C-alpha cells in the first residue's frame, strides 16, 4: 500500500501491520485524552502541530525513530524528540488530515525519510503543551518500507537515530528526570541520549497502555544539566 499524500488525503489503516504492533493499534482506538496528559487543548487558541511516532523493524528488532534537535536552536536545543512541527496552510484542515500531512512532511524535511514508505495506522488524542502553546496531534506510523534517514539541515537537527523498543522497556534505561524548575517526569537513557519532556511522556504512556511497560525504579532520578 502506498501512503497517499495528495488531494485525496492521507489514509489511516492498520491493515497489514505486524502482530507485535497490534497493542499500539489498540491504544489508538481506546486511549482517552486524560490518560495521555492532564493538559487538554483549549477550546480556542493554541498552535496546531503534529509529530510522527514511527515504529519500524531495524537490525535490533522493533524500534522507534527519534531525532536530536540542534544545540543552536532557540527552543528545545539539543533535546531528543519525534520528528514534527507546526501545521502549514498547505497541510489542510487541522480538524481533518492536516496533522497527518504535517507529521509526514516534517519527518521528511527533518530526517529525509520517504513518506511513501510510511503507513499511518492511528492517531492519538491531541495533547496541549502549555509552555509553548502547541496543540500536538501524535500520528502513529508503521515504517512499512524503510528508507535511508539522516540529518537534512544541521541548523535544525543534530542527529537522527533509531531506538530499539527493548531498550525503551529495559528498567535499567528508565529514570525520573528532575528539572531545575522542579518539574519531574519520565526519562529514558538510550543511544547516548537523555529523552525527556513531551517525547518521554508519550513514550511512557504508549508503553504503559500497550502492556509493554516493565517495573522500573521510579525513585531513580537524573538531573537536567
């Protein structure tokens, strides 16, 4: 199946995804907004954006695609994240398939992946990020036909990397991050990166509701330097 991104819209289908991914399909079907975040989008306002949560099968088994933002950026400098960004006018209706188009477009621009090889199989409820005012739609993708990825623009992206799911579920790689502001949240220490904030929170919720989470030491803390 080729991912359609023309005027006919982006198809959302879980047909043909591997069996190990079915628990995430279930999450997309059943999870409620309040289960993902205590911050629900405002009725009016907020900047519409989307991220692509892309599952694939690499040399070390099932994995997730992440990127690390450039240290030169004014916002979220050096922070690992999902590919994504704000909707552009050409992406279309924010209430329709605009977020899907934006997630695929931004992923292509930031990592160089070929969106034709991505099958969108679900969409999670929108999450609000008060500190930035973004209303984020998490778009779930299956990397049906993987393509080469890497840094496209060093001014925006420092690196692109894939994280095996078994590393994300390994209790030895999990901790609670303590921000200088006092914020505490989930964190993952994988592939030489500290994944925290919005990205870590989404990964944490997906692992939990998909039934993949393993008991880990929540009293283990790491400071944000």
